[in-house]
């Protein structure tokens, strides 16, 4: 299907490309990823571009390379993927095109090539500015490589840089959260994403816990550090627009906002999820299963479901409460009065909007009221 055909008049999609390879496996990570080598890269590119060619040719207004570690792909590989995308669909002239990158992959030549390809936003997996913490996490970068990466991106013309930070780390690391926040703010990023450390099954972190080598911090540490970040956002002029995300005005993530606003999104690559209208679908999670299906000319979708009215309502409530748009008051009901009284929410334009104290209780409030 070519650009200009009837499909491009439908609402545009947010396009997600999953790159499931990493240079090393971080201790806390349970994402879909594996170790990277050149042979895998070639087979990945072949499978992905086949899937792109077979996918619906609908206009994309955002493209997000997520992972895994998309910055491990050479610029020529990213170019091949973008060409495959553009071959069968229009990409909006002002599309937000994001690349997740590890700081140690940000080199001047790579950054210049990303800019040349139209990549206009980079999400850096910075996590901390403490070398002991980074080594404990098995990250491949050093603290000094984060500001260097930000400078390199800016010099290449990519000013829209987001930093990831992990909080609620085990106490034995003696990590200074206030120092990490200050170091992040000093770089004046356009966007910040927060992740509270969780001990997921089948991770190195979980094994360390079982051996008594890493224990979750006391419960109140999570809330204290989250609220300290919220205070820093407001002091530095960020809009805290989603439970875990804050941006300078005009720099909220358009791609991630598509998820939260339930706009159509299409995920390509192993384990990628899609959602168009009431239908959710997910690709084969395991790389080999994904590759075999695509190579055989089959759709790599492993499963799908159509949400009924009740599930759609619950989703609208949950996604709305995640953001500073809030959820329609009619979806919250009588619980709203108690939330407001407790300081967990406020009213605005017929919607109920959670406060940071409410966001600390998001799952409980969204599900149980
Ligand atoms: S780089 Fe990201 S995806 Fe890869 S192991 Fe680390 S946290 Fe997981």
C-alpha cells in the first residue's frame, strides 16, 4: 500500500520497534532481551523488515526504537528499518522519532548519523550518577559518560534528551538520591523518567535477594524518594505529566502519551504489543519463535484479545489516573470524595486528577477505589 492511499486517512499510529539485544544484562532487568552479536543483528534486521513490510500501511506520527538497547544497532541498520517503514507508509513530517540509548553508545559519529536519519529524541538509560551503583547494576556505562553523552547529542543537533533514573535502591549501596537528582537537573534535560527498583523473578537481583546480598529498602524509602523527585521537578520547571514522567513544557513524550490516551499503536519486533480500538495483540516473545514465524511468512502475533465494555472502562480509568489529565469523575464515583479528603486527588474540569500522594497509591486506587 502506498502513501496517499485510503489507509493513511485513518488516525495515525504510534509505531514501536522492539530491539531485543543488550551488551550486558543488568541485574534488575526482566525485559525481553538477550545478548547481542553481529550474526543475530543480521537475522533480526531481516525478520523485522519482513514484519514491517507485511504490517498495515498506516501513517505514523511517532516512531520509538525501544529495547533492549537500540543504540547497539549501527546507523546503517537504523536507516534500513526507517526505510522499510517509509516504503509502505507515510511518516508525519513532524514525527517524533525516539531512540533509547545507553550513554556509552553515544559517540559523535553515531549521534550525527542519528540526527541525519531524523531521530529527534534520545532516551538515555542513565539510571544513576554513582559509579558504585552503576557497577552493582551491571550497567556498561560510567557516571561520567552521562554528561558526555548529553553534550554529544546536543552538539549533533538532538536537544530533546530524556534521562532515566532508578530510585528505591537497597540501603547497603548508600546511594544519595538527592545527589543523583541534582546531577540530573544540572544537565537540564528536556524530560525525566523515574523507575522504582522492583525485585522481579528470574533476575540476578532476585537471586541476590534470596542469598541475602540485596534487600529491598524499607517501605517509606520508596515514598520519600518519589516525593523528593516530585519536589525537584517543580523546583526546576518540569511538568509532572504522568506518574513516572516529567518534562519541560512542550517536551512530554508524544509516543508514550499515545499509550496513555489510548490512541492506536502498533508494535513490531519480538514481544511488541499493539492496540487498535478495543483489540490488543502481542507478538511472539521469544526471539527464535518470532524469527521462525516471520521467516515462514506467518504473522508473528502470538495472541490477541478484544476488550469488552467493562475492561475498556477499567482501562480508561487506570490510564487516565496515571496522567495529569485524570479520569472522568463518572468513572471514579463516590471514592473521589475520600481521595480528595485524604489529599490523594483533586477535581478539574469534571475529571479526578491524582496528586503525587495519590500516584504513590495508583494501583490500589485505580483497581479498588
Ligand atoms: S540495557 Fe536495558 S533492556 Fe538491556 S538488560 Fe539493561 S535494563 Fe535490561
